[in-house]
């Protein structure tokens, strides 16, 4: 299955570029970086200046896919261990910007 905005949540997210579109912590809004690690509740982003941990449940994220398309995802949809999220059924959601 090819990576697309519709099936993004069922794929590996490490290695994708991400932009924090909104967050309960205003200091994190606008941060952009590369997803370098993922836990059940957080993403670890490598930015130009530092490594930043972002709570999934508090954020709206815009991922850039390898083909250049972008997809906005509510982080709360991604709260799960990566290996479990990839195999579970997801609600149909609008992912495209």
C-alpha cells in the first residue's frame, strides 16, 4: 500500500517532515522538523536547531509525504504505539489539506 494522505496514519511516520500547525503550547506552533522517533504519546522532531518532543494529543500536524503532498492530522488520532496503530482499523477521516 503506497503512502497517501488517506492512509497516512497506518504507515511508518519516522522520516517524514512535519509542521506543528496548532498546539496547546503556543511555543511549539510553527515548529518544523523531521520525525526521528515516535512513542505511544509523542513524536521526537529534529529541527534545524534542536531536538523537540511533541505530545501527539495536543497537536494538529501537517505531514509532507515523499511525493510532496501534504496531509493535516489531529495528533489524537495517532495516539497509539506505532506498531499497533499500523495494524488497527482507522476511522475514515479527511486527511487532505
